[in-house]
C-alpha cells in the first residue's frame, strides 16, 4: 500500500495580488466582460465602431436593416400601438393622472429606447404595478384631487429620479441589486397588486364616485359595500359584458396562438365600441361615465415643472427609487425571458441605462414612469418584431393619435377601461407558480406570501419591503448556517459521499470524514466550529480516544476570510490537545493561497493536506497502527472484513 | 467500455417535510442540541436535574466543589477584586458616572453570574469600550455635567435595555447575530476605541478641567492644544511615572508568566501609592486632582429610577442595544477563547441569557452595563480559577470595600486612574493582527480599517455600524458572485480539478466540465446563468457546434431555491435549442430532492444525472460519435492520444 499519493495539492501556484484583485473586480462588476470589444489588436476605426455599437445598439442593427424586417416590425408596431392607447389611458387613471399623460408616455420614451435598447422584443410603456405604487406614495403627500397640478409635477419629478436612479445603477454596474428581488417576491407582489388593482376597478365598474384612498382589501371592500345605494346597473352590465368579451379573446388566443392579434386588438375594440355606444346612448346621462375631454397635440415640455423644493424632494426621491426599482425589475425580467426565447442575450446593465435615460427624457416631456411591460412586450414578440424598430413604429402611431385622434377618445366609458385593467390583471396572478413554489421550497413560499398578503392587507411598499427583507434574512441564514456532511466510501470505489444520502457508504473506525459546502467566513465560522465539534463528539460517544483522525474535505469551500482561517487554526490546535490529527483535503485555489501564508500551515503541515479524500483516508488508515487496517464499519454499524 | 456506472445517484431517498423542517430549524436555532439532555430514556428526577443543571450551571459544579478548588478560586477572586477597584473607578469616569457606581458594578452582577454563568474563567466587570460608547450616546441627549441625576438614571435605564436585549437574544437563540461582528470589525473597533480613550486620558494626565465633548481625534487634540496654559506639570510627571511602572510590570509578566500577579496587582498598587502621595503632599493644592468623596454603603436600589418617559426612551433603547451588543460580543469572544484554552466549550446562547439577567438585576441595583472584560478574565484564568466561584469571592471582597474601605479611595489621584486606563488600552491595539489581516485578505483589512478610522475620525457608533455594514455587503457579494471553475482531469486518475489550480489537467474536445461552489439562489441565479453561458462561449470560440456536452458538477451546491431551479431549467432549455446536452453530476441531498419534484427532471432526465464527474464524462465521451474517443486536449492546447 502506498502512503503518499501520486498527485498532490499544487502549492506552487502563485497569483499576484493585482491579478486577484482584477479578476475579483471583474467578476463582481463586469461579469459580461464589456471591454472585450476594445481590447486586443484592432484598428482605431474598428474600436470606435465597437464603442458606438456598445453605447448605441441601433448602430449595430440599422446598417443591416431591410424592408423584409420592416414589414414584421410595422405589423408589430401597429399592434402594440393599438394596445398602447387603452393601456395608456387606463394606467394613467390608476396613477390618478390625466388620461392624456398615458398617451404621451408611449410617444417619446419608445423613441429613446429604439436608439439605446439592446433587446429585440421589448415594447416600451407604462405598467399597472408601478402606476398604482406611484399613486400610493405620492398621494400620501399631495392629494391628486385637491392639487392636481402639484401632484402631476411631483409625478414627473419622481420619474426623473427613477431615471437618474436606473441610469446610475447601470453605470455603476450595480445590476445585481435587481437580483435581490427574487422570483418569489415578484410573483407574490404581482399577484397581490393584481388583486388590489382589480378591487380598485369596482369603482369604475359599479360607477362609484369615490373610493377609499387606502389600497388594502379591507378598506376598499368596506368602501364599496357602504355605498351600495350608488351602484349603477347600466355600468355594471356593460363592464361584465366587456370582461367576458376580453376573456373570450384571450381564451381564443390560448387555444390558437396564431390568433394572438385578436386578443391584442381587443382592448382597442372595447374602447372603440364602448365609445360609440356611450356616444349613441348619451352614456353620461345613464350612469355610464366617460373619460372626458382630451387635448390634441404632442407632449408639452415639462422640464420646468420638476419640483426640487425641499418640502417635496424626499417624497419624489422615495417614489422615484421605489417605483424605478420595481419597474426595472419587471423590465429586466421581461427582457431576459424574451431574449431567452430568441436564443439571445441582453446586457442587464446596458438595459438599465437605456431605461434610465428614457425616463429622464420622459420626465422632461410630460411622461411618467415607463418600462417594458410584460403584456405589451409579449404581444410585440408574438407579432414577430425583428428589432427595436417596432417601438419606433408605435411611437409614430401614437404621434398620429396625439395630433389628430385624441379628442375622439373622450367618449371612452370608464367601465371599458376598468374591464381592460381587470382582464390584464387576471393574467398577472400566477397561482400555478405559487403552487410550484410551495411544493419546492416552503421558505420561498413564505417570502412569496409575505409580499402577497403584505400588499393586500397593509400596503404595497410594506409588502415588497417585507418580502425583500425576508429574502435577505434568508440569504444571511444560508450563509450563517452552511450544510456540513459526514462522508463515507461507496463500495469498491474511491468515491466518498454523504452517508445520509447514500446510506450504504462505509466508514472506518477512528477516522471521521467531514465535508463543508460553503465559503467559511465570519457569519458562519463559529457555527462551523461548533458543528464540527459536535460531529466529532457524536461519533466518539463516551470514548474520548475513539477518534484519531478528522479529515475535513474543503473542496466545497470556495473562499475563506480572516475569521475563517483563525477558526480552522483554533480547531486544529484544540484537536491537537485531544491527540486528534486534523487533516485537510482538496483546498480550492483561493483557500490554498491563504493557507500557504497563514499560521494554519504550521498547525497542519503540508503533508497532511491531500488532493482527495480517498488519499487522505488511505494515508490515515495506514498510519493507524492500533486498528486492523482492513476492518471497516459498514453504514448500519456491522463490521466487515475485506 | 461501460456506458452506465456501477454507482448511481440515489433518487429513492425520501425525507418528509416535517423531518426536513425540524432538522433545518434545529441547525439554525439549536445547533448545540440542548434538548439531548431531556430526550431519550431517563427517569423524571434525572430529567429535572438535567433541566436544573441546564438553567443554573451552579447546580452542575457545586455538588463536586471542594476545599482544594476553593483555594484556587479564593486566590483568583482576591486578585480580580484588586483589579476591580481601580478599573471600576476608572471606567465609571470614562462613562461620566460617579466613581462609586463603578464599584457597585463589581458587587451584584458577579453574584448573578456565579449562579448562571457557564464559563469557568470569565470574570465579570465593566469595560472601557462600552463605557465610552454609552457616554457618547447618552451624552448626546443629556449632559452629564448639567443634569448628572437624569444622566445617571438614563444610564441605568440603558443597562436595563441591554439586559432585556441580551436575554432576548439568548432566549430566541439568536446568538448568531453576534457572529456578524467579524474579527476584523472587532480588532479595528477596539484599536480605534483604545486610541480615542488614550487621548481622553490626556485630560487627567495634563490636569485639564475641560475636554471636547466629541470623541474624534481632531476635536480632542484641538481641545488639548488650545489649552496649553492649563497643563500642570506635577500631574504630568506623576502620570508618566505611573505609566512607566505599569508598563514595567506588564513587561515582567510577559517575560515570566508566573509573575502575572505582579501585573494584576499593580493597578491597585498605583491607586494606593498615588492616594498616599496625594494625601501626604495635599495634592489638590498642587495640581493633582483627586477622585473626591466616596459614600460608604452597599448598592442602593435603583429600580424606581428607571426612565420610561417617551422623551428619553429611544435614547435609552439605542444606547442599551448598541452597548449591549458590543459588550456581548466582547463577553462571548472572551468566554470562547478561554474555554478553548481549557479544552472546554461554552454555550453562547446560555451565556447571553446569563449576561442579560445580570444586567437587568444590575440596573435595579445602581449598576451600569457589565460583561466579561478581557483583561480581568485573563487575569482570573492566569490566577488558576477553577469555577465561577472566583466571581463570588470578588463580590465578597467588593462588599467589604463598599462597607468599610470606600471613603479611603477619595484621595486617589485622577492621573493614577488615567495611567491605568492608558496602559490597559495599549493592550487593546492589536497592530500585529491588523498586519496579518492585511496579508491574508485586503477586503477584511478594509473592513477593519473602516471601523478603526470611523471610530477615530467620526464617532464610535458610525465606525462600528459602517464596518458591520461593509461586512454584510461583503457577505452578500460572496453570495451574489460565487466562484465557478472549469475542470480538467488529472493524468491517469479519475480526479477532476480546477484547471487554473492544476494547469496540467486535460480536457476533452466537445465536452466542457464546469463546477459551481455555492448554493444557487435568487441573488446569484442570473449571474450564474450569465457566467456559465460565458464559459461556454469562451470555450466554443467562433464554432457554434464545437461544444456538445456541458457537464455541471453541482457537488458544491448545498442548497437551491425556486429562482435557482428555474435558472437551471431555463439554462437546460436554452442549451437544448443550441443542440448542447446539459448534464449534471453529484447533486447533494437537498438539491436532489428538489430536482426530483421539479420541471428540471423532465428537461434533463434521470439518466443524465451522474454520481461523479468522471462517470458523466465517460458516458458523454462514449456518446460523442464524431470525435475520436481517445483524443484529448492537454491543458496547454496540444493534443495527446492515449
């Protein structure tokens, strides 16, 4: 039997501090390696072109653009424009803004996105969740009913801060912050928001004049059922009819995906039909309220309306950051999902800057927060868009609407808008995903439900912050309580695996093999020391001299900090006092570099650090004079002699 | 060549939700398994006894206590009492409290600790860092000079909240929170605090009447050097003499550890000698200020003095929690280090409850915050204490001091106290450890320095909070940017290792083996997808069809959440579109359970999940029809035919 293995741990590798720092910095902030375009051998013109292509993705696709692609983009652009009109008006109402502001938001921002956007399928527009969140934060400070002008300007200001925030996140490569909104949080938040938005629509559908200012379920239902005398049946009948029609077209689309355009056009159809109907029957006199006058004309400049007055500044910043963050999370998620369907990649940080600049320019031109709404982008993708040109087409359509058609939308019944919102929101309740989460991971489900119930019963910001907080707590718990395993050997192999997972693994008397599967650092160092000590105590039972070797497989330890090194060193010294040999196996590159430089190297010594668990066990086994080297204990406790 | 390995992944294992939850809960909150004492077969009386032993550790050691042990504890108790008098008076002055309060703190709290403490070597007392932090937080709200009574009562109230907070942490098993104060933070914080405390002593040594209320270096030095006319040389000479004497005794102790008692007794010697000197030369008239009158008598009750008035409540709670946390961190760290020297273990959560109850009772009896100071506990350990009885002995000594000797300490010169503090603080500046941290880990050093410079140049709470915040950011960065490795095979083995670490590993054309060494969950899921995609792109170069198999070794993935599962599933689907086979190897138990239940199982299918990388590679290699199965590429790019 050989006592030293053929392959040893590579202690000679030496990486300089500079290269370590550089690679760490790069992985943290530039995981997509954007500089590969301008490094290496290339001409100045090529380099300039690459930089331009990076900064303005339009430079990349426009030179190869042709009529064939335009045909697809034209169709997609017109389709999303038909969705933009009713959605724009509806969501502006959700945000307590004049309906025309919703139309403005689909004119200027898509132009910016066409130039800067890196996604092929994303369609720009306003979203329901951010609209209602904006209304709830800004509405707390300024009433949209009492001072509509101030409220409007505050909303523009918060869009400006959203833009600054999003641009900064992208510029400083902090895209990873968005990752802290987990899928579970987003699903819970969207579901909860959808429900409170649907409840808000009871106002439009039942033809009520007032509704509770609070968004939680209890306030809204209380408000609705204390005004039963104000319910108007005409409005309700029309609302239910529209909802059924919209659901039917969606059902059709699900059955025959090629008919997606029926579903995409149906909101516009509802608006047009509803408007005609209200015009003909003189709806306002029969309990069917309409949108009211809409001014013709393009976006007025609003750069002078931004409010940087200290009284309102904090509200604008809070609203800007929170809604910007939510909008960004939705936009990035939509961009990523669609890119995946296209077998394509998008650059998160660049998208953030595109969204940010779009919102800054938007806030100067009477637009409120825009992002990439899921529904519109999915329709855009289904309609076969090839490039960001479809956004340009939509923008042109909206220009025509703003210049010539806007006044005709004055007859749109509010109930039609409510019906459109209700059906859109039903699509955001992913109960099937929630069930899947429940099956897979109870803590994730808890995070999801905390967002859901937080939004429904308290308020939207509390719901999302609570859920993000729980997510971070969970992250820290993961880190503070890493898994440890006791390993055993699979028969006739040199493979060591967790004995809980592979119960017929065998172990050797006097040698315990433990595995740590996580970086060792300050939040978990003392837990790990206690846990390892407990593994040893449990193994030893009452016989203090039972264990002679502790082999720690640190192949899963990808990094270690100063507290962790100190812990291993302390552990080694305390085992030494108990006459137990402390052995390490398979240190990873970062860990090995630190062990080399530390006191631990003296405590353990090089020859007790092995490349594999099997080599460590073989060597320990050979050194174990007392025990018959061939006698091993099988998992269930019976002895076996090979 | 066999295509299926002999050992397969164990998919049959089934753990119930209940048992998973239970084990997760236990590892998180009860890693020390305290209930093992009362489960299993044992009589009721045995069980009661075990519970009593758990709650009151004194029940455990008192029955076996004998005179031989008492001799050691008596010596240790007297030694630490001799340290308690000067330290108590000095630290009370640091906290701007009447000197007698410092003596009270060494009478009642040690009694409580004797009953509840689980450490053998810990000695109870006040600490410099928490004292000055307390003064800086409470002093911001209430001036100790203008309203000393209110200030004193607020300090008692904050000790009460410290106690409640510490007890709650222990009771709810949240001891892990203390782990978030990393070694680097503590070393930086202690070093910074030591420096500002030493600077504060310039007041006593130079005989100044007033000093800046701010603790930062610049304010203090400015204050000292603008009052040069007030410096008194008598005081300065005496101060330097005392400092030299104390440093000499410490030097002696370091040379001959057996003479530790010389160093331990020296502060008392300085106090007594200084007092005699001041009495004889009538020091107060010659620029040598003294402590002033001290009342005889035991701790008066202060339970009625606690202030729960809303005006001061938040300050008391903030001061209580922050100082309690710092004191706890020092106490637990001291307890752990000494336990390790004794080859012993202490129970962190139980210690927290002991400290907490000690502070609650203390706040009722005119004591301020106490914990286990490092200096006193180390002296206790060196003096050979055997049980917590040494605290009882110290308490009795203090009772005698309070009842009979207190008035004699009125002549203690302030400069003597300052000298004692300066020398104690010099011992807290661990510059050697800071150098070690710098060598091992630059980010850790940055965390350490942020605490150090934050404390020195801004304020103590900013320093520590900044450092803890950076520590948590680092934790989240670790989590958000886990390491990934490309693996290769070591010659003539079935061992796969990181090709950066082992450059002569060989890889096979068309197969890329990647390894993830961290849990996969929402903060890192999209980074991992991007990183894996980039590995594949880098490997493939311009030839899209180059790679046919991606083997992902997830042996280091100890857990996975819903976002992570979704990411793996998306990755599998997107690879499938590119005609690349996605293969997994070595799923850990938690991950395997989730894969079994998820959509991923359908995307990958059971037969492409292997127990080891080698088996995965062998199978892929065999299926790779096109490529000569024996042709491998060696690390440096040359081909090699086996």
